[in-house]
């Protein structure tokens, strides 16, 4: 039997990753991109980093940045049923793809699709193999709780949301899907 342990890759281990956020969609997001990035930064700082010890710095860009992870907003899903998913940048770093038109056609919020991808992306820094080679991750796993999505949506100033865009948060009507905080 070999004493060799499995080799695991890690992204920017020991560094706070920068996540370049950029919009390549022709479909309006339903929210100002600067406001969405600012709200997602608050979301990471207050709700993600304290649980998984995984801070990140989100920045607006016009495209991929060298050494940065990415969140790109595109029009239509390139996989059946996908509103968003994780992938890799051309440099092999973590990337989230958020499909704006597909999300809106599904009567969901772009902010929800984006935050659903942001949390697993941040978790990549938290995943460490234990002595048996299994993932050992601090904190609870699973989907992002609906109340956190409500906090993200509530952090976006109403003046930055497009007219008719569904919102969640205190005093807001539930989204057209009827799922509170989704």
C-alpha cells in the first residue's frame, strides 16, 4: 500500500480572491450592475465570509481580469434548464455564469441567480481535504437560505431597480413565482 496522499488543487489559497463582474447580456438585468455588485459585496462580507471564512472582493470590469475569478452575465442559457452555473475562466479560475434572459423568463431575479452562484464560488476557498481525502468544509452546506436572498435583494436601492422588476425584502411583494424570498 502506498503512503501517497491524493493531490488537490487550490485556487488563490491564502489570498482573498478578486471576482471580476461583467455584463455581456443584451437583456437588461433589471437592476443597476454597480448596485448589484455593491449588494453582493455586502452579502459576502456579512453573510458568507463569517460562516465559511471566505472573503472575496467583487469588482466591476469589462471582461476577464488576469488572476481574477469571474462572474459573467449572459443572455441565454447554454445548458437546458440552467439559470446560472459555475465554470472556469479561460485561465482555469472559478467563474459563475448568470443567464439574464433565461432567469427573467423563468420569473426569477437576476440577483438570486447571481447569489446562488456566488456562495459556491466563495466556498471553493473553504473546501480543504481532511486526512482521508474527503472534503472538510466549515459551517453548514447546501443551498443558500431564502432569507439571505431577501437580504441581498433588500440591499439593492429601489431607485436602481428597473420599473416592474420584482423585489423581495421588507414590504415587498413576492416574486411572480410565488416563492417568498426566492
